[in-house]
């Protein structure tokens, strides 16, 4: 049987934070979680776009509990401010969906802290956010951190000596692949560390195959391919939703579309590049990410 939104259990009483929730896969993820009763924080960088998303959800689901939290993943200060507000106002977080992302901007740009933009937003921003929210996640009875990767991780070698393309020529395709490989290394390492610490929280991962969104705006011809072959966001969000809510899912499960070389279909557990599962590389990336972001995993109270 295909896994669809109909299989999502009731989410009443749960709090979900979805990064990049104002468009594409993040928007649908937030809307469906809200339709199942979760209270959802749209963690977005732009107030107007976040409010537009909130209004659209409320139009469709008038009873939805939808809030906005301003979060710019290209700024460690913004991430800290978001995390502090959340720590000050919430007692627990049940779902953290690390969804926001950018793909292949043509020229190398930097985050406020000097990280190359793709690895800075897609990986380091989410690394910093997750570590700061872990105390709230660990307060929940069965929290999950879902990190959204991509088929592009197969081509993404992580260069620990020059993660930020400071000393090598910027290649936007390789840089995107690196950030998406880093997403998986991070997710699996997070799960290992949570398990070792005896935490109830688990980390899972997902990828949406090929889904028609604004993500591919820097790729020539993408609009045509999107119109011809891509899935719509309502289906592209299903791997994320399954990773977040399937009661049978376990830590380190990675969900993606079943069909057509993983580009489309209903969500199932999928494999990944063996290098993305390498614990030694993951541990090195973790240490580097700690150094770059200044965040450490806090001790877990049971
Ligand atoms: N679509 C696909 O086929 C595909 C395939 C593989 C993986 N993915 C992954 O799926 C995830 C969602 O992408 P999508 O396809 O839904 O694309 P999208 O519609 O472009 O959504 C990306 C979201 O990320 C947000 N974002 C970008 N930079 C940010 C920042 N600095 N701080 C906070 N939020 C930021 C965007 O906000 P703004 O609107 O303000 O820019 C937007 O809400 C990404 O991680 C992407 O890598 C997508």
C-alpha cells in the first residue's frame, strides 16, 4: 500500500517547527501537519512571505494553529535569536523539520558569518539550530529531527579542508551536492549521538526526489523539466512527512520516493551513498561544524 497523508496519525498537542515553510515542500509539510492537529511554527526569513503562507493555511484550515518565527539560516545571530525566543516561550518541541534550502546560486556568496552560502544555509545553519533546540526536543516524549537531503548527495564530496570554498574554485553543483551530503552525515551522526546519550529524540532524513518548486530557479531549463516530469509539492512533501510521523520509523531511517530512480513516487525507506553513512567522516564534519558555529551538543537530562 502506498504511504499517503491519510496515514499520518493525529498530531494534536504536538509542536512542529518547519524551516523554509513559506514555499514549496516546507509549506505543504507545515500545512499538512497543521491539518493533523499539530501547532506549527513557520520558521522563515521574511515576515511578509511568512504571513502570506500563514494566511493561505488559515484559509484552507481555519482552525489551524500556525505561528511565525523569523529565522534567517544565513546568520548565526538570527538562528540564536530564534532559538532563544523558542527556549523562552516553549517547554518542548516535538518535530524539528530542517527543510529550508538554496540550490546552485551562480556565483559564490557568503553568509553573515563568512560561510559559503549553500553549505552555510543548508548544513551549518541547521546544525546550529538543531543543537540549540535539542533541550526542548529532549523534553518531548518522542521528538524527531527530520533533515531534508537530496539525490544530489550522491555527487557531493565533503571537503573538510575547504568546506567554504575559500581556497578552491567555486563550483555551484559540487557545492550543492556537498551541502546535501553534509545533511545526511549530520542526520546520521546526530542519531548516533542521541542514542549514545540515551535520548528519546531520534533523527531521520528524507529527500523529495524531483519536485516542482522555486528551488531550481538558477538552473536553465528547469521550468520545462518541472512542468514535464516533476512531482507537485503535495507529493514531494510525503517523504518528509513520513520521516516525521510514521510510527514505525526508526532513527537514521531515510525516506524518498520509490519509483523512477528515486525522482518520483510514494515514500519508502531508501538507500544512500556509502560515504554518506561513514561514521568517521560524520564525526569529523561534526567537529568542524562545532568549531565554525560555536555550538556544542549539551548534555541530555533524562
Ligand atoms: N524541489 C526538489 O526537487 C528538491 C530536490 C531535492 C532536495 N530538495 C530540498 O528540499 C528542501 C525544500 O526545497 P523546495 O524544493 O521546497 O524549495 P523552495 O520552494 O525554494 O523552498 C526553500 C525554502 O527555504 C527558504 N530559505 C532559503 N534560504 C533561507 C535562509 N537563509 N533562511 C531561512 N530560510 C531560507 C526559502 O525562503 P525564501 O522564500 O525566503 O527564499 C524557502 O522557504 C531544500 O532543502 C532542498 O534542498 C528539493
